[in-house]
């Protein structure tokens, strides 16, 4: 029996989570694999009920699971709380740290039916776009010590530090993913200036030579990568990069798709334990109105099947059902654009259509 923790959280979290679980029911019947689901409190609702956004009980539920399916946390109600009580800072970040989720995986996909929603000219993304980022998440300049402002507040320092082991483990994830896709990795660094990047390039190249020579590897400086993403994004397939560069580039790329409601993400550790969540937040402006787009949550479920349960075939099936539903002209309001020959659906009805196509 597979075990997952279901942390729906706040705002639109519970609404979109129900749609993902509906899809999981179908996957269970198709695959003959059962998923025991344990719900637990997280975020603002957890704070309201227990006084903390990440109760010990929730950590125990996650520890007893192989993966966490996460909705979203936060909202105006909890914004005035002390930092450690706030839903995002007090729950999501400690959860990532607790489980050493060092690999952040972010697919950036423009389904052909949604090309009009992209901020790019159509000819640059003809036929859609499908890139996946592997960003190192638990080291680099966000965590290196010393990190301080001098007492006179006239200078400050951050430290960018990477070890061979940290680079190797994220590079392995990227190379392995490339083997399931089009066998191409672009490693992004700043090896013309930064010593951490010189080491990064050396470690990635050595690993490539010793274990992944069948995968095509290229290296690109981060400033060029930022430019190429908006100039010719279709040249990329798997992008491998460190924490700071990945933070910036993956948000730049996310905006090429035009809607937050479409994008899933995964953060995984060495044992393939992962936290799977939409990249958007709790969308308090539309919560409780059956308006939220459930696709990011449903695609997060697909990532969970692929990376934590080795069920790539079923992950592909879910992605194809989403694509088919969009091709049939069904949209939630956030991705409706200007087209006239489409049908706008609510959260539940969109979940039903995808389920029917599956
Ligand atoms: P947001 O992502 O919640 O919303 C930004 C805009 O995108 C809103 O107009 C919203 O309606 C829209 N949107 C987001 N997801 C959508 C979906 N699935 N379908 C349709 N439209 C969608 O960001 P925000 O407004 O800056 O933040 C709201 C709250 O969410 C804040 O409390 C913030 O701290 C929290 N947040 C949580 C996470 C997380 O849980 N990982 C991430 C980001 C923000």
C-alpha cells in the first residue's frame, strides 16, 4: 500500500485538492495500486485550530508517508502574525528543511491549446513549450555562512558555498529525468566569474563523462540563459542550475505560460520522498467560489506519481487528459483569454472533464 499525506491548507487549497484526489481515485482503479491518504492540518487553518502553522501531528503524518500532496497556505487573515507563526514561513519552509528536499523540480509547459496566454509571440512557441527546471534548493547563497550586515550597517555579506556532493546529487536527478524525456541537459552557471560555478561545471562534466555520456550536455552562462529563455525557449529541455539562478530563471520561465493556475512543482530528497504543490498561492480573491483552476494541483499529482512512485506511464496519462480537455475547448476563467469558441467551467466541472478524459 502506498501512503501519502494530504495537506490541503488554506484558500483555494481544499477546492483544488478535491479535484486532484478525484483523479487519484481513477489512477487507483487503472493501476491496481492503492494510495492510503491521511489528511493533516497545515498553514493558517492549522494555526487557528492548534496555535501553530505546522503541528507536530502533521510532521508525524508526513514522516509516515512516501510523499506529501500539498495545496497552498496563507491569506490576509494571518499576515500580521509573528514570522514563525505565518503560514508560509512557519510551515512550508520548515517542512522542506525537515525532509531535506534539495531538488526543486519545475516543469514549464505551454499546452498547444493555450499558446495565446503566453507573453511571447506565437512563432517562438509554435506547437507549445515543454521545459523542466532542476534547481538546487537547500544550499548556495541563500544558506551559506557568514551571512550578515556589519554592525555599522555600511557593508553586508552573503556567502555562496557549494560542495561536490551537493552538486552531484541534483545533477543526478536532472540526468535521470532527461533519460525519460529528450535526453538533453543544459547546465546553467556563471563559471566566467564565480568559483562555485567553476566547481559546478567541473562536477557536472565529470558526472556526465562517467555515468551519463548518452545524454547531451551543454553549459550556458546564466545571463545568456535569461536572454535565451525569452528569445528561443524551445532550445531547452532539462535545465539544471543552482539555487539563486534557479529561483530567478524558473519564475521568468513560469510567466511564459501565462497562468499560475497551470504550473505544478516538486521538491524531493535523495530517497524520492517529495512534496508536490502548485506554484501559485492560496488565491484568497477567488477562494470558495468554484473559480480556481485545478490543473496545477492535478499536474502536481502527476509529478508525485512520476518522482515518488515510479509511475511515469500514469503521470503521462494525466498530462494527456489535461491536454485533451484543453484541446476540446474547456477552460477555467483564468485561462479563458479572448477566445470565443471555448466553454468556461468551474473548478469542480474542470476536474470532472479531466477525470472523464482519463
Ligand atoms: P496567489 O498565487 O495566491 O494569487 C495571485 C493571482 O493568481 C491571484 O489573482 C489569484 O486569483 C491567481 N491564481 C493563483 N492560483 C490560481 C488558480 N489555481 N486558479 C486561478 N487563479 C489563480 O498569490 P498572492 O495573491 O500573492 O498570495 C496569496 C496568499 O498565498 C498569500 O498569503 C501568500 O503568502 C500565499 N502564498 C502561498 C504559497 C504556497 O502555499 N506555496 C505560494 C505563494 C503565495
